C-alpha cells in the first residue's frame, strides 16, 4: 500500500509589469520548470499544479522525486 507523501518545494516568483495577462512568472528549480499566473494567488496555484503533475509523471516512470532543498538557483543580472 502506497503511503501519502507531503513534500514542500521552493519556488521563485517574479513580477513582470510588461506582461498584462500573466505578469507573475514562477520558476520551480527542483523540476527545472516554469509556469505563470495572473496574480500571486494564481501563480502559487499554478506552481502547485506544475509540481503535482511533474511528480506524478516521475512516479509513473519509476523515477525518484527530486530532493526539494538540493537545487540551485542561478541568477543572471542584465543591465539596461
């Protein structure tokens, strides 16, 4: 019998004033993926959905889930 598992993954949420429809971009480093949201609450909801679907795909493929705290966030500074 499978045991329910609760894991928390860090996300990075940024706001882009130039994007009117989806101004919140969410990066999920453990899964190396992105999603977006219309507002902060929607961005968090979309991140949860992304993580859940990604985790299900990994489990179905017989792969282990990524460790939530062993990810690195790379920052790139751009001068304008």
